[in-house]
C-alpha cells in the first residue's frame, strides 16, 4: 500500500526559501520527509523557515546566498553535499520584480530582474547538475509564472524573465533526462504572498479576482503540493512540462 | 492515503491506462466504479480490486449510450454516497491515412472519444455541482499535436482539450475542477499491436528513451484527483517522457 508522497532520505535545496511560496515549498518538502537546504539573502527569515522544519523533525541548513553570484551558488551546492550528505532536489524559486513603464525602467532594474529570476536558474541548475549527473539522479523544479505566458503592462522585465524560464526549463530538460534528471516548471498565477501585497493594492486585487475562474488567489500551499509531486519519483515520465497552477486564469 | 473516502468513476477500466488508474485509486483509499464494454476483462479487474481489499462497482456498457451513462452515475452515487472523481479515459482507435479513411472510421472515433467523453462529463457534473466539489480528469493524447494515420483520433483528442478548458471555466465557480492528461507513447495493448520497426521509430522520438508505463500516467491521475491540485483548473499536462514540450 502506498501512503502519502514520500521523500524520506532526500536532500532538497530551495532558493528564496525565507518567505512566501519558497517557504511553503520548503515546509511541504519537509512534511513529505525531505531534509532542506535553505537559501536566500535575508538570514533572519531563513532562520524562521529552518525553525519550522526542525519542528517537523527534519534537518534544515540555512545558507545565506546571493543566487546571482556564481561563487556563492557553488558554495551552496557544496554545502548541501558536504553537510547534508547528498543533493537530490533543486527548487529554483528566488525571484523579484521591478514594475515600471518601459521608458522609465532603469538598466539597473532590468539587469537585476533578469539576473535574479533567470540567470540564477542557470547558475543553480549548472552547479547542482554536476552532482546530479554523477549520481545519475535529480529533480529540478523551476518556478515560472503565468506572467511567462500572458503579457501585462509596466512589467516587461518580469514577463521576459519568466518566459525565458519556461524555455530554459524545456531546453535543460531534454538535455539532462539522459542522466535520469527530471526538469520541470511550475507556473503560479496570483498567490497570496508578501510580494503580491507589496505591489498590488487591495482594490486592484478584487478586480483581478474577477478574471480568475476559481474567484480567489492561491494559498502558497496550493503551489507547494504540486512541487512535491514533481520532486517525487511519481512524476518520472514528466519531462520539460510547465504545470500551470492559476485557478484557470490563463484558460479564460 | 491521498484519496481516502472519495468515490470515482473510471471509464475504459478493463485494460491499459484505465486499469492502472483503478489500482492506484484503490491503493489510495478510493472506491471506484469500473466502466468498460468488455465484461469479462472488467470482471477480472474487479476481482483484482477485491484482492487488494478495495471496493468497486462494475458498469458494463457503452459510453455513447446516454441512458447507460446516466444510470452509472446514479448507481455510483447511491452505492458510495457521492461522486468525487471522473476519469474520462475510454477511447478507441480506427487508424487510416486521410485518403483511405472511411466515414465510418471517422464517426466511430468521434462518437466514442469525444461524444462519449462529453456524455460522461455532463452526467458526472450533476452530482458534483450539487455537492460543490469534484475533480474531472479527461484523457487526451499527444496525438492531438498531429499524428499521421490518426486524423480522427487526433481531432477527437484535440477536442477533449478544448472541452476541458470550457468545462473548467464553467465549473470552477461550483468548486468542481476539470483538467486533462495527455499521455505520450504508453506501453499498453493499443501499442502492442504495432510492429517492432515502428516501435523503434517511436522510441527514438522520446528524450527519456523508453515508453511510458501505464502506472506513470496513473500517478498523474492520482495527483489531479487529490486535494494536492486544488488550484489547477483547465490544465492539460503531457506525460510523455519529453516528446512534446509545447
């Protein structure tokens, strides 16, 4: 008899694990039995996530990391292997946003969004893949977005980065599957997180809800559980898929 | 258990993907109505369900018969107390290239694969709307992207995706989810009829380098049937070893 999804004995790296969707993913992976390596810039938030994971009886290592730095990312993966005894799952979740009218977007902001959202995926995937290839085993889940499929004004850098993420996922998936490494993406729509609270006003939010067939934003847990499925061996025949979790937003 | 106390209907349950879905649902604590035209094969699957300690009903009949479908839904609800999951899986093939395809070959495939799926979808939605919960899983195919010799089948399977999206939007406000599985080349009886040289060509087109196991499709069905996918609405997910990353 099979029970709940089981990730016992697996070690997962989650970037952007200090809050929001990343934190929910880290906790859900731990609930399934995985040990966690938590990466983000803000140490205090990582410590909070680590506490929750310890409370679940799982190991958690917090590694303050700038995911746009090649050196720091390589350090992160090395620590996972050396201190946790292995590396099996990578969740590329770290992301940012710098909404602005096109003519007002600074080059600095454009670079920051593309670096944090897209280049970080390249750096983390490359560094982790070296271990995964040796082990002939690995699961990589990239956080894309419905913003990578449908356009909106005043946020070109974000849309470009997330569209890039979807095709990055597929290209890497077809390259790495020969080493038994599954690479897939998850595309959330509107989710109740601090990032959304920061950029979306309450009034705008209720008018946005009208465009979602399910008539509500997602709870971060509703994004985290599909990630657990993709991190498990149950999804072994899914290769380069972009699993959209948006309450029907892009269907309408 | 991920489907504890839920009740499901699985069509095309006597073999292949449908049969694999049945066993995984039973293992996850679900009660299942098994629907198929082949009564003998259906009874064999039902016997295996009993061996696993599960509970099931059998519904032998044709999903193109709307009265039969209606009765199956009613019987399921009265036996299990609810209908929480429909796996719209039954399908046939009548392959022929365009200039050799008969009108009958076209009609039969559209009648079973598209109209039959509509019949089951419409009938299952009635109790699900009333109870304001449910998960409908349609089964398409990567043939929807185009597959020589399968004009009828690919048209029907493309139709299933469009039907999924529309039903999903309509049913979302009633908390009924509708999603779709799009399997690639899965090792089932449908495939076992194909010659070895064709199999070799098919295998070469799969980045993963092997055919899918029906169980791997069943795992995706469990995920979509469970409360792990409550925010997935109207999606079609390929389970194809990377063959079509569209």
